[in-house]
C-alpha cells in the first residue's frame, strides 16, 4: 500500500516542558479519505500546520509522497491543495479573482477556474467580492481554492466548520465525489465523530497531542459490530448460567450485575423483553461499549 | 537561479492580482501629484515668484528645487509607511501569509515580491512627482510671465539622476518599514510607529544633529543637496549607505519571516549564527567605511584661479588682505580668466580679489590651497561660486545660520541678571554647545573643514560669548553697583582661550571689540572712549600685532574723523608708533589722501563725456559751484539717491550751481540707455578714466557726492546723501541762501 503521508514520531513543542504533539506516527494511504479526529485543542491544527510546512519540522520526520517534506517545499504544493484554518481568502477580491490568484501561483490554466466554481456551486457569485459571501460560500470558495488544479492530495482543516446541515451534506458529497472520481487523497480534520464516520475510509484519533487510534473505518466497524450491555438483575449468577446455556456470552461483573454481548444495539429491546418474560427482575440496563462511548473514553483518558 | 527568478516573477504577477481594487498604485500617483499641484495653484494665484534674477538659470530645476524637500521629507516617507503597511496588511488581514506558504511560491519570492510591489509604488510616486513638477512649471508660465534669463530646456540628465537618487535613498526606509509591517500584524501599529518616527524626525531635526544612518535623514539629504555630490560622485555617501541599510533589513526581515522566530532565524545552528554574525559585521564595517570623513588633499603650491562670465572684458585684478589692504598679488586677466601661483606663506584668512577696481570677490584660503572662483557678472549683478580645496569651509559658512539665543535675550532685556551664577552657567553651556557643533560640520560628501579653519571658527565663537559676557558684566555693574560679580571657573577657563595678542584674529571686528574692552576696562578716566582705546593700544609692547592693530584703528578713525584737525592730531600722536615701515607709509598715504581732499584744496580735474560724445572737464564750470553724483547703473543705493539729487537740481536750477551725474559704468551702453531717461536738469556724464577718478578722489564706494566751489577747489569731498537734510543745508550755505524754516 502506497503511503501519501507518513510521519514517524512527529514531535512538536513551543517550550521545552510542554509538548503540543508527541510521538505522532500516522500513515495515510493513497486514495483514502483520512479523517483526523480529535477534540478541540488536541493538536489537530498544529499537526495540519506541521504537515503543510507552515510550522517547520526541524526533526525531518514527515514524508509526503514518499519523500521528506522539507526537501520538497515549496514545489510540492503544486500537487497539494490545502485549506488550513478557517478560510484564508482575500476578502477585497471577487471569488473569481481569489481563484485567479491561486491559479497564477500554481501555474494553472485560468480556464479551470470556472470548473471548480461549478463544482462548489459558486458560479452565480463569482464576480461578487468575497467579503459579501455568507460563511458557507466562503468555506466553499476556500475549498475551491484548495481543489483547483486537480491536486493529488488535499488538506482540509475542519472544512464543515460553521456550515448549516445542508452545506455539510453538500461538502461531504463533494469530497466523496472527488475522491472517487479523481482518486484524490484527502486528509480531513474534524472534532465531530459523526462527520468522519460518514465519509472517511481511514481514521486517526488524536487527544492531548498523542495518537490514540489509527485504522480503517472497516476495522472500526468490525470492532463495534457487537454491543456489550450491563444488566442489574436479581439472582445474577443464576441468570448468567441460564444465558450461557442458551449460547449467549456473559460475564458476572458484580453480585447483581452481568455483562452480556449482543450482536447489535438493535437486539437490546427483544433481549430484555425475553428476560422479563422469563421472569427476571431488571433494575437497570446500560450500554457498556459503542463507537461513541469508546471514542469519548479514548479521548478522556 | 533562473527558477528562482521565474518563481519571483510569478509571485509579483500574482501580487498584482491580489492588489486589484486596493488602489495602491493610485495612492502613489496621488502622493506624487499633490505637491506639484498645490504649488501650481499657489503660484498661479499669488503670482509671487520672488525678486527678479539676473543670472540665467534652468526654470525646471528651480521650481523642482522649491518643492523637492516637502516631497522627500514628508510626503514620500509617509507614502512608504502607508504602502508597506497596506501591502503587508492584505495578507495579515486575510490569513494570506499561511495561504501563500501552501503554494509552490518560495519564501524568498513571497517576501521579495511584496517588497517589489512597494518599490513599484515608489517608482510611480517619484516619477509622478518629477513629471508633474515639469508640467507644473509649464502651467505656471501659461499664466505668468517668465523671467528673461530663464532657460526652458528640460534638464534630462539632472532629472534622471534625481530620480535614481531618490529611488536609492528610499530603499532603506522601504526595507525597514516593510520589515516592521510584516512583523507587526496590526495595521495601526506599523503605521503609527513609522508615523511617529517621521514626525519625531521632523520635530527634532532642527534641534539636534540627526545621525547619517537615520532612514528619513537619508531621504532628506537628497533635497538638501539636490545638486548631488560636490566631488563628482554619482551618489552621496548617505545614498550608498541606504543600500547597505536596505540589504540589512531585507536580510533581517526575510530570515525572521522565513524561520518564524528570532532564535530559529539567527541562532539555532552554528551555521546560522555565523551567517548572522557575518551579515552584522559586514553591515557595520561597510557603513563605517562609507561614513568616514574626508579632508581635501592639499597641493604643495598655492593656486588662485578663476573665470569671469560676462559680456565685459576685464583686465586686471588684485588679491588683497581686506583689513590691512596689503596686496598679495596682481592678477592678469586674459579672456576673462586668471590663474596665479603664490609662493609666499599665507595664513588662513578671508582675502579679496578686486577685479578692475570694482568687483570684489571674497576668498578664504591659506598656503597650499587651490581655489577656483567661478564669477558671473551680468546685468550689473555679481555671483560667485567657489571651488577647490576650501569647499567644506565655504559650505560651513553658508550653513551657519543665525540661531536664537535665550541667553542673549536675557542679557539684552535685563532678565534674570540678579542671578549671576545662573547666567554664567547658561553662557558656558550655550558656548559649549556651539563650540562642539563647529566640530561636527560635514558636507554632502562627508568632507570636513580643515583644522586651521575649525580652530579659528572656535575662537570666533568663543569671542562672541566673551563679548556677551562683557555686556553682562557692564549691566551688572550698572544694576547692582554694590554687588561684586565673581566669575565662575568655567568662565575663567573660557577667557583663557582667547589671547589678547592673536594676530590671526585681527581682521575680525568682534575680536577688536573684545580686545579693546579688555584693554580699557580698568581705565577710569573720564575721557572719550576712542581716546582710551587708542591709548591702550599705543601702550602695548611693540610687535607686529600692535602695528597691525594700530594701523587698523588709525585707518578707521581717519576715515571717520569729521575735521582736518582731528585727523592731523591722530597722525601726529600715533602714526610713529607703528614700527613697521610699510604700514607706517600706508597710513601716511591714507592721511594724505584725506588731506588732499580737504576743503580749499585744488580739485583734481575730471575728464568726462556726455550723451552726445562731447568731452567735458571741471574747468568748463569755473565760476560755478559744481555738485557731482558719482554713480553707476548697477548700484542699487545710487539709483535710490538719484531722484533726490534730481529734485535738488530742479529746485536750484536758477542758482549758480551745476548738478552733474558722473557714471562709472563699465558698460557704456547701459549708462547711455539709463542716462537718456533721466532729468535734463542734471548733466549726464560718463568718466573717461575711472582708475584716475578712483585714485584722485579716493572713491571706495558709491554713491559719492562731491561739492566743488567756484574756483575749482574742493568744498566737501564726501557730502551727506541727498536724502539727508544736511545735503540741502550745505548747498544753501554756499549759495548764500537763507536757512530753511
């Protein structure tokens, strides 16, 4: 598998004692949409800036397209589109001129401008000044500026930040489309699990500057295609035996609590109904492990 | 290299897209236009172009010169401050710096492309300014009449030179402001810092000496020395140091920008620290090298040369010492050029070249100097420009303008005089400031006056303050007769700096005042001040100093004496105290000249020609009183007196008196035109032999009025001017008319 972005123990600190990023090792395969997930202040933006060379990486631990990033700056940006931190636009210029500027510095034929404008649905406002744009339009223009010239790699920092639900869906569709149609590798950061879940093929989770998880979306869903619940129940040990006999995996947690592994969340009501019908006295049912719980757990510790 | 250039070029093109709609170049255009525009309006509506000028000059250069300083000192720096901030702000405001770093642009291209934008804006402003000052001149003379002598050819080389000098001089300020604007992301602060530096500069530049490396000062020098280098350099040294400053701030700004922090940029590795150190060292040393002062190298010969631009051909000139009127050399003038090599040792002083007994040219020099005087004599006006080894000294004299002194105000107005120590302290402080300032003078090219001149200049400054001190002491004596004024140690040391026998200062009037005050201050006799002074001088020990001093003193007093008796007394009592035979002879000669022109002496004949080329002699008028106005068309005071003289002629035309206006013009046609227009009641004559007239009647200055009696004898060889009532009173007396009521 070809890796487009690869870091080995990427570390960054402003002062000697406080690391912002610690031993971050991430691998972004070609053709993936890599969701970089983490709560606010986890170090997402710093990582993004390191990966785009805005913050210099003195230890030379970042490889892009298989080669050291430091050696490729700035020519590598003819193959990269980046939207780092919420939209860097020239507000006094029209949407068209913003794109013309990028086309000039990236040596891209200005004819492409109308294409990307069409893609982000801004053709109707192309001669309007960017300062008159709504937040969503600005965001879309910024994405267009990252997209122009068909880059091989896209860096998008919180691209749906501040958009309304409709806009979020539009952007998501757009990203999936360019990923599928043009094979663009997309590295996208977000603090919203649901967002990442819906479009990414790969996921990296960062909290307090450390990578907590990295893997494909498929791996993740297999991890979480079962559902573990905890039931507070009378005569717990008896019920455990009974359940074990009927082929259901259980553990005895405390005197009154047993953990049960079900195939999915959806099985919970039927399972509980059956138990009650069988005469069990149930005081409490709690989901022990799900994707969200796991994620929250991961970032809190 | 080629790639980098391409990259930079792309970045500049991209910056032009980015600046769309910001009006940056328009701002430059307006800033360039504003001063020529205002100037045109003011001139056209006021129609005041100063007094008429006699010498030909380029009209464009003149008008450009009028407005150049307001551009270089205020408008242009202000523009640079605004433009740099504005250009950097385009990216600060919109997160553009990060955006640019995620494009294929190199950081050098990013930093330099925006800098180039400012340079283009500078070029537009300079060009607009120069272009419209030319247009402005054309416009002005659409509405007003141009001076006859004005030259209307466009001085292309001068303009191109000025353009390039302005551009180079602005580089340093631009690089510095750009550095600030990139580093400081707030628009207000980068503008404010620049603006306060500029305003601060404007305020204090009159109070203290601004260092040569201050960016605003470098621009100021372009207009201060609009002609450029005096020693033939293309750039002034300040303009060259602008390049160094610009390079330094571009380095500093670029590295800081590129590596984001000072530490990373300059100290993070040995290599970078070494580079920073090298750049700093090179900057400092190249600046020190450029800013070192120079002194003009001397020859082993003393050469005095010159050229006179005039329609008149001159023949002879004398190089004299102005005080003792000692002739140092006689100069032959051929084709209006002169050149002489002096072999004797000559102390530093202000000498005079008198051309054909009429045109005086002041020259400052000493042995081993080479002086070239470019003299222009046109329309009866004289203009001199001096070149050669004393140009720093000449510049110093020109720059040394009068400055207001609180101290002399206090002494003149009797303020704070009760506090003797305070006044003395202020006097010392003010003296010290001026004394030190004499050391710091530099020309445009960083040349300093020579030590002999500086030493003398310092003495003159000291004398000025000692004279003030004496004035103060006199006032103290009068206002507080019972209090004793004790001199402070500082003041005593000040007094010890000036010797009472300094021969080099003898030509200086203030020194004489000081000297005579010091010599006579203990003389309590209740007699005439002049007498006290001459007594004091004559009791000095015999020396050349005493000779010269006494000579000078006698000369002045003989001139001013109002009776033959006083003159005789002066000469009888003191002339033999001058032991130098040359000076002694000279003073007797002066005495005899005045004697010869005394009342009752036979008047030497004057031969002159009238407008019809008829020759006249004084003998023609025997039996009549003759009053002569010696004048010339180029002499302003003569022209002022002339109408009053004519009025007298009209009033007394029936009396037994002939009024004659005797011209000493070199240019007879000038006289002819001017005399033709004058009143017929005055006989208009032109002297045939001016040299003889000058000698016979000791004419040192004109106008001069001479009254000769009916027997051809002198009645008064130096009459009061006709504007004074005494003139008419004398006339009425000789004509036996009764006194006026």
